[in-house]
C-alpha cells in the first residue's frame, strides 16, 4: 500500500472528514459518505488547551452531573489521555494545587484508569472473561422502549459526540445488561466503536463493574438517578407517568468464578509492563507512533527530535472493528497537528509489512497489538511507557487491593 496523501490542516474540519472518508471510509461503521467528527478536536494543541482550562475545584460534587452541561464537573480529558496526548502523570501533577477533597477524588479516577491498564497488561484479551463473578443467571427481560428520554438522549450523545460522562455510561450499560439481559461484550463493543476515549482496558473494566463480575454486586439503574443527575430528561419524557425504570431492577449476585484469572495472577497473552529504561540496539531511521501515544511528549519522539515519524492505520484490525468515523477523524487530526512540527508519514495496511526493514524507535504500549506487531519489526530503540504507577506485581483481585500497594 503506498503512503497516504498528506493530511489536511488540523483546522480544516471539512477537509479532514473528506480525507478520512476517501482513504479510510471502507473501514468505517458509517461508510465513506457520512464521516463526522466528535465533540473533541484531536491534537497536542487541543489537548494542552483542555488541560490548561480544566479546574478541578468542585469536581467531587459535580463530576456525576449530567445536565445541564454547563454544570458538569467532568474534565473531558479522557480522549487525550487515551491516545497519549496527555499522560496520566502529567494530568496528576496538573491538579496538585486543587482543593484537597477535589484533588483526591480526581486522582482516584486517574488511578482507576491506571488499574484498568494494569489489568489489561496482565490479562490481555482475557479481560473479556468474567473477573471474579459470573453475570447473574437470571436477569429481568423487558422490552427496550425507544421513547425513554434518558436512554435515547444518552444514545444520541454517544453517537454524535463520542463522549459520555461516567454516570451515563453506567446508566446505559446497566440498562443494557442488568435490566434487559443483553450481552455485556456486545454492549462494550458498541461503546468501543463510538467513544473517542474507547479502550479495551477502561471500557471492559467499566462494563465488568456494572454487571458485577468484579465485585459481585451489579449496578442498578432506575428513575432515581435520572431525576438526581438530569431532572429535565424526566420532565420532558413522554413516559414520565408510566416510567419503565421507576423501580430498581432485579439484580441478583452472580456465582463466583471457580478459577479467577486475577486471583490466581494468571497471565494470558499479555503485553506486559515494558522496559524500565530505554533499550537501544542501533540507530533508528524513523519513529513509529501508535494510536496509544500520539503526543509531542511521547518518549521516543522526544528522544529523537530530528527523525521522521511514521504512523500506520492497521487495515485488517480496522476492518474487523468497524469504528465510527469520528474516532479516526480524531486520530487524523492528532497526526495533522503533529505534522506541523515533525515530518509525518501516514500509511494504511498491515503494520509489520508497512514498516518491514526500517530500524525504528518507538514507545512501548501496554496493549496486545503492540506486542504482536513489534515482535515482527526491527526495533532500534524501545522506550518505557509513562506509567502513573509502574507495575510491581501488585494484587489485581480488586481496585481496592491494588490501590493499597500503590505508592501514590
């Protein structure tokens, strides 16, 4: 596959959508003619501006507010963290001067993200299996009513914006699984296709938490949460006087997993934690950046400021995933922003084949795809992943157990 044409300017919204449609449209959920962007602009400049504008004050009180949007306390930084435009350590440091209660609550959320990465680094694809408890054997079967204002509004925000506050993620996943008995894996795949911050680590852990496979206690969604967090949805709902979620769902505890992967510290096809220090085996000719690490402060990029940069859209993987176009627009914007400061080459194809024979410098990524691809490449330099809390064989049986062993 030849190198793709140069990216449009990062501020050329229509041009960027057209570029994605023309060159990646055959891989998209929507097809080439209906490419839209999400609610976040990609790129280092946008990430830095978002971090500078974030004020953690009142986060503990307002982080779960859904509506009105102006009162939301959520940071909206997660897409930039997901794609390595902001690292967890630098976001951690950015709130150091915030009010103690808000700082602690926000940093706890950052640690939850790190815990998800640790789980994925240890378990790999096995994170799709129940962690400690099976989903409940008996779930309430109930018709999905499209007239419900709360779920239809959440669906619209997911598809149009590609980002949800954590509260509405729990609403949707609980409604999908606990009340309706649908497959959590199918629901997680659906989220993954749309969310700009979609990651198998955080997304899968979130859905597992909702169905109770991590704790044994499924999360119940009812009208009470909507009236507390977004009361205008209930007031405008045509089913307000006949609410299908008026009461708590029947959510029994599922049976324990006989041989829990996290309890036994089993490792299955894992990418691991990566090196603690740079591993240099030669002189690289280019820096390979991945979707996990697109920022200027990527360790390999920072170590080789004069080398050209190469990124490969993984065609076989994208064909199987069928992501929403807004996800690839975000990545393309990030690459376009980077190309304003570096010589960036963008390719489409099978990653190892596209980069075969080129000595590369790259930053380790704690995802299975990196381990699979990098083993077939010539890595002249491998740089450590910027962990917030580097893996040290901590207990991963639960977040609280892991948290006790973390020096943060």
